[in-house]
C-alpha cells in the first residue's frame, strides 16, 4: 500500500472499525506455545496519539489510546476482547500487557 500526499491534500483517518477488522487466516500458531503467539508488533500512529499492536500470525489489531495522562484505553478485536480483564490502564506498558495477555488467552483457547 502506498500513500501520496501533497500540501493541499487532506488525508483521511481510517475508522477504528477498519483498523480492527480481522484477517481470517488459518492459525499458524497451533504448534507454538501461547506465550510465543501473543507477541504483538507495535507501532505508533504518525501523530503519536494511537499505539497499534498487530498480531503477526492472524493480522488482528489492538489499538491503545491515551485519553488522559493516567488513562490508556484499549480497543481489541471482538474475538480477543472477551479474554481481556480490563479495558483501561494507567500506563502504556500496562495496556500492552493486558493486550498481550488477552491474545495469549485467545491462542491458548484455540489450542485446547
């Protein structure tokens, strides 16, 4: 995917729904421990307002948004959200840990 930008062009921001869409690929994780499957690949949005974590095996995305200096909100894909203990945390590191634990629990449930 490539993006072109000129000085007079306004780039649209993708909706959360588009970012949270999942790719229904078959699981490549069946022979790996859940802890290995739960490693997300993180990147920040260009303005730094959203941290995106992507599961490299399924393509599922978690979004972590800082609403206040003490509140980080987590948006998980529907398949993963039911495994999360909480949807807001006090730091980015804590929010990332919640997301990774939710993905780990999801993968563990797929293996049993």
